[in-house]
C-alpha cells in the first residue's frame, strides 16, 4: 500500500522543493505528473527550470486534465509527484466552464484514484485562501474551488504539510 503526502503553501513558499525532496526519499524511478501547460514564454521558462531541477531518476507525464491516467501507473515507480492541484483547478475551470459540480466530481475521482493507486504519491497545491477576498467573481470562484479540492485531497492523504518560507509544518 502506498503513501499519499499532501503539500500546500503559498507562492514561492518552497512547497515544490519540499515535495520533490519528499518524493526523492523513496527508492527507484520517479514520476513527475505535470499539470502546467507552456501557454506563454514565462510559463515555458518556469517549466524548463523545474525540469532542470530534476535528475535522471525522473520521468515526466504532462497531463493538464486527466490525472487518473498517469496515476494508474504510479505503483510502478518509487513515488509519483503531482504538481499541482491549483493549476489543475484552473484547467478544470477552463474545460468545465461554470459547471462546479462537474469540477468537484473530477476532484472526487482524483481522491478515489489516489486511494486506489497503490503507489506513493506526493501532491502539491497552492494555498490560496489566506489573503484578501478577490475583487472579481472568477477569482473568488477559483479560490473557493481550490479550497474545496484541497480539502478533498487532503482528507485522503496519510500526511499533510504546510510550507512557509521554505520550512514545512506537519499538519497530520
């Protein structure tokens, strides 16, 4: 039976570095499940920087929407690192439009897949609910959906961490 590790934190908190180090503590080949898409030059550079930070042990599955597919093979690796749920939430909002029930159904499918995959998985997500209430409805909806999805995935995790200023606080 695998272990699910949930890692959250704010922008530039060090959560991705902490998550990568956690994943690399497992023996064997590693799988990086990327939800980001290089839609502009700046994002392409960010993705490239993350790729360079990973070594030869890593294989990458680029999957902006269907996370169930790469998770089916997670048990074939020492650990899979899913980075990140907040970008996935944004991708789902684009794909599903105003259908929040459809988005939450996808989150439930992900939670179920994590419980059933049998592999070690580290899940990275942004904590977006600690700041001010966003001024526009789309941003408030994103914040709310991200918070609900984070709760759902954290509830199936064996361990959860909140990362601030490069320091991780174990939540459970």
